[in-house]
C-alpha cells in the first residue's frame, strides 16, 4: 500500500482520534445498542437502526485510522535539512504579488490540511507549485479566479 506522509503533529492527532473512538465512542455505542434492543421489536426500532448505523461509521473510521497510521511515513519538519527548498513539512512565507499580501503556510498531509490554521495539503495546487522551490523564486498557481503569482519569501523547518 502507498505510504501516507504525515507530520509528527498530524500523526498524533490521528492517534488521539483513534484512542477516543476505541475507548469512548465504541463502548458508548455498544451500550446504546443494548438499550435499544431492550425496547423490544427491532424491525420498527428507530433507536436500534440509528445506533447500528453509528456503530458502522465508528468501526469504519477506526479501520481507516488504523490503516493510515500503519502506512504512515511520519516526517518531523524540525529534523529536515532540505537546503532551503520547499518540501513536505516546511513552513513557507509567500507574498501574493498582485495583492501584496504575505501568507504563511505549512505543507502537510491530506488529513492534516486546515487552511484556517495555515496548513495546506501536499496535493493542493499551491503546495505542488511550491515543492522544490527556494526563497526568492516566483511561482504561478492556477486558482479558481485565474492564475495567481506568489514570491517565496522564506522557508523554515519548524
């Protein structure tokens, strides 16, 4: 199976979610199913149907997280030595040359991406344009509103 790149923080978030699902959600749904069964006829029991559907979701998510963590390639940005190039895990300051706006992004795995926290997926158009570039380079990114141009100001590994 394909290796899934994750930062140390991203892997920890997935482990925390997996732990919560196994220790809180799974036992809780087992209790809910048992209670719904005690109400009698299962063929017309909406509580039972909802609980079993929720159980299926929880079990599916547990399997997904276990698979991702099992195939994870965990990368610690602080240990990178990429000679100032934009790589997975790097934090990059860029300037939108049209708007003059300075933005800071960290390139992370698909499961970690959160634009509000400045974390962009390694598979996003902007990250793909930045990978391999260094400070001073100018990249063009195809955005929904047209082509955007960004200048790389700084690349950090934190």
